[in-house]
C-alpha cells in the first residue's frame, strides 16, 4: 500500500495553518453549521495516544445553567489570579479578555479517563502522565482542524479543576484537562492576542533549543 504524497504546496499550507492557529477569546455569536462540531471531535480522535489508549472524553455543554456556572467560576478565578500582579502588569491584566464563554456558540470540556483499560497500560508504566498528555494531543489536533474549517478555539485555563466533575456531572475518575470555546472568531489575525496587547512577545525558536 502506498501512502499519500504531501507535496511542497501542501507543506506550505500546513505551515500557514500552524502560523494562523490562535487562542481565540472574541467570538461571533452565530452558530456553527450542523454537524461541524461532530466532525471536529472526530478529527480530534486522530490524535496520537500512548498505547493507543484513546483516553479523551468530550463533554458538550448545552445547559444554560451549567454555562452560567462556568462563567461565574472562571470570572472568580480571574479576579483571584489578578492579585498576583502589580504595577503595569496588573493594569494590563485587568484589560485582558481571557475567555469567550459568554459568546462562543459551543463549549466543550475535555477529560482524561484515567481508569480506561483501553491500551492495556502499554507505554505508561513508568510515565503514567502520558495518558493525560495524550488528551492534550487530541486538543491540539482539534485546534488545527477547527482552524482549517474557519472556526476559532480558545482554551480556558483559569479554572479550578477540582470542581469540574461535580459541576458537569461526569465520573469522578475522569481527570479534567481543558475547557474549550469554539465558534467563528470576531477577527482573523496571525498575531497572538497577548503579543498584540504587549503581554508577552514570541520567543525566537533558537532560544528554546539545546544541543548536548
């Protein structure tokens, strides 16, 4: 069997996709097309996983009450986190929009099923955390697939993971990994929002490499 050939034009498009993947916080309120979220979640399941365990569990938030509870939780955590800053950083922090939970048409929580027998423990005997890392690869795969469909995604991380299972009524042995907002972005840009606001510039790739 001969695999597909990814030519130079495809590689250029892939580089463009990687460069234009953004953490979106500003969303239009219009709905995504019917079935598109399912398509994106199916793409996410093509992410690699340790031992082929596929431990990702996706929870679509449709209840207005649960959405409101998530908004309240994240807003509370944002205020608390702001206390760690002072001076110019504190002033800038207070202007940042850190989530799109109010506007995004789709909210998805992502968990890792740490008790799943799928994969039979292969590859994680000495590094059990690779199970959760596998879920992160699914999130990244979802992110890229969403961008390819013109959908923005934002990863909300200012949240207390300890309360997520009860809030969303999911099994206690699922470990919370991510809260994701999905929808059409208000604007398209290849520049990260935190760069535009002067919070943190991109580092040159050479500063992250070592040779031994």
